[in-house]
């Protein structure tokens, strides 16, 4: 298993020996110097630290039609190869749910696949298998027959299914019914051609180590079932999963620890799950929210200690445990309690050029564009239009020349 790094360490491995601590932190996080200095000024003034991972977004100047896996005619190394540019269908959920008899806009899975392929996408991640009842195939395609129909449309438009936020049994130990349903979803995943199948939730919402140990046992068991079917099982994160584990005393009146060793909850989960059975999909936006929210913890001796979360650093430490990402962007907002407001990919402040450069393995990772806010009650074309903006901005990402 990959070794775990000391959670109190905040400097990157590439920090220069002569760096000051602040310079080492800025270098390890890939932070623009101007933003870093402004953040330090805000902290000095008594404000809550602003997110430190932001930098100028990459702006697209046109769709990338290249089919190579790394370079683009002298323009610099492509950070996300064309065959790895994906989107989770939750981003365009209003379009798949649209009544084709009431709109001329793309409606249902087949038409949405066609439009996403036109935008340039080559991968999709499902968020369930339901669509409007009037769309071809009917309301639910959560069956073997439905999966075969979906696969025919994916093949028709040159798309690859790569994951689903779907069914993870709530029971533990597993009931026979839950185990059968889980196996049905694995069969659907195989028909669709997925390498990975997962969920949109955290393994547990608890902060206590005992609950994460139970979650690890459950996910190891599910991962073994999935492995026998040729599928890699993954879990997805929100910000709370990168908060600090409560694993040290003193105990509260229910016998639960009240302090932390400094290890983050999902880092502990990585440590106690089998790397051959359990995989992760990092939602990069929520990881940056965690960076903003969870930067201090109460140590076993009662002291307050600081540990700024480095999302890319965690990925590189655990490397191939992270085959998927949600590529979700945000603009800095220190007034909302999260540090970020969600925006279409490439129009925000998260420094994706640095992030993808640091995590590497571009032909292994599968970044899926996501924007929870793309569907609009007043602009029915918005989600597919923003999907194209996000694609173009992802295609424009290039490694910076040295």
C-alpha cells in the first residue's frame, strides 16, 4: 500500500531548500504569488484565510479537434487528451429529463449524447439511468435491455461510458436483496463498457474512526464483488470527507474521541481500504472547499494546529487510487462559508493548469466536467451551452512552458 505522509507536513516535495515556510507552501499548492500575498494580507487583517489554490483560468479560443494523446502541433503539451475529456450527465440533467414532444431542444439520452459528441466530448459519467418518459426507450433504462439501448447510442456517437453515480447498498452486512441489486448494476456497467462504477456520496458522514473502519470493511467487500465482475468500485467526495478525523481523547459523554491526530477522514479511508479493491473520484471543487474550511484541528494535547489541505498533493501520494475527477470550477467567495461559488469549467479561479500538471498520468485519469448549477429554470438551453464552454476550456489547457 502507498505509504502515508505526515499530516502535519505542509511543504511540497518540490520546495527549494532555501524557501521560507510561506514560499514552500505557495510552491507546493501551485498558488499564484499575487493571490498568495493578498491572502496573507487578509489573514493578517484578521479575516478567514481565502482559498489559496486559485489562479487565472485557462480561456478557450476554439474547440480542439486534435486526436493525439499528449501534444498539439507545437502549442504545448495537452493536459487533458481528447479521449479523456468527459462530463457527468448530472450537469445536463434537465436535458435528459426534457419532454421531446414539448421542446425542439435536445431531449433524452440519445439526443443529449449526440449534442455532447458534437461539442467534442468522448466520455460520459452517468448519474442514474432515468430520462423523460417520452424519450426513446422510455422513462427508466435501469435494466439489461435499457443498458443495451444506451450502449448502442453511445457507440453511435463515439462516446465511452466511464462510471455511474448509482446504487451502493445501504445495508451492512449486505442483505440478499441489496447484493442482488448491486450485482445487477455491475452487469449494467459491463454492458455499457465501464471500467469504473461508483456513487456520489461519501463512505460515511461520521467524523469518528470507528465508523470509518466499518465503512472500510463494507467497501472492501463491495470492491471484491466488483473486481470479480471486472469493475473498479469508486467513492466520490464532498468537502466534509476531507475534514479531520476525531480519533484521539479525551472522550465525550458517549465515549467518543474529541480531538484529532491530524489525519483527514478520507485519507484514513485510503489507508485502511485495499488499493486493489477501492478507488476514488476527487471532486476538485469540493476538495478546495475543504481546503478553505478545514485548515486547523485540535491536537491530542489540546493545542490548535494548522494543516492546509493540498488536493493535488493527496492525489500524487495515492496516485492510481484516483482514476476519476469531477472537474468543477469556482470563483473565490469568502462570504458564503465555503470559500467558492460554482461556475462553468474554465471560468473560475481554480488553477487547473497547475492541478493537472501536478497529478500527471493524463492517459490514466478521467476528468468529468460538472456544474451543479448549469440547469436553469428560465433558460432551457443553458446547461448544454455551458457544457460546450466547459469542453472548450478543458481542451485549451496546456502545460506551462518552462
